[in-house]
C-alpha cells in the first residue's frame, strides 16, 4: 500500500510540473498588440490654366494660400490637405498684362479623396469693349445729311444727329488695333476725326470725336 501511495504522489508531481510548463508556454505565445495605423497622407490641389497670354492671375485655395500663375499649363498649390478636407479654388486677381482678362474656375470645389486633385480647370478670356465716340456740328437739313463712319474698313454706321454713337454688334478685345474713318460726309459739310481717350462707361470705349462744319468751317 505504501508503494502505491508513493507512486501516486510521484505522478501527481509530474502532472503539476507539466501543467506549470504548459502555462509558461501559453503566456509566451500571446501576440503583441498591433501598432496604430499611420495617419492618412495629405494630398495637393491643382489643375490646368488655358487662355492666359500674360501675367497677373492669382489663384487662392480656401480663401488663402495665394498662387501666382504666369503661363498656361498645369498648376498645383504647395499646401497639402488631409483626406476629407474641403477645398475651394477661386480667382483672387485676374490678368491685366498685356491685356485685361477675366478667368473662371470649373470643378473648383469638393472634398479631398485619398489622392491628389488635378482636374480643376481655369479658363481665361480677354475682356472686350463696345466702340463709339461723339459727333458734333451736323446740320441735319437738306439732302444727304447722313454721316457714314467705318470701323476697321468695314462695319458701316450711319449717323444723322449729334451726340454719342456706338458701332452696333461690334466688340474689340482689349489691346486690339482699331481704325475709324469717314466713309461719307454730309453734303456741303466737312468732317474731321480726332482720337479721344475717355470711356462712356466700363463697357464702351469713346475712341473718337467727329466734328463737322458747313463749307469746311469749324464750329
């Protein structure tokens, strides 16, 4: 009986030791915690510009971050934005050298995806003006009293009274050449043209002053 007890005690000790060993192996196999994922990479906002002949265009990103653009082609704001951030591209200043222009932005608003924005389109067009002037000294009586002016060798305009005139359906781009001539003077009158530099308004250029007088006498 004593022999059986000693053998059972020995088996119990072996079982305890094996159990402790198993616990140690289980603790050693526990995986380490995973590292936190890195923050999303920021991306840039950009696109392309067309129709720009000179300088003076300044774009803005989100009401700040000015970006001067001096040539057609691709552009990109240096400031990067995080994924999900809102972006809005606008024109802060339109080109003015060598000609005045207006520029519009298409596809300029949105939220940042997980990539660079490169589809914004900026299109610039040259400002155009109506062309006109003033006439004085027309007698307005008798036969063939009309004064006929011509713009750039075409675009006839018949004038029958003194005052302001505008060539209809004609607009000249800023910086373009022009020439106003007298195609027909009223009968028994002589008319002369002098350049003028004042503008009637923001849309119409007052480029010439036409003075007429009877028998060539200036009034």
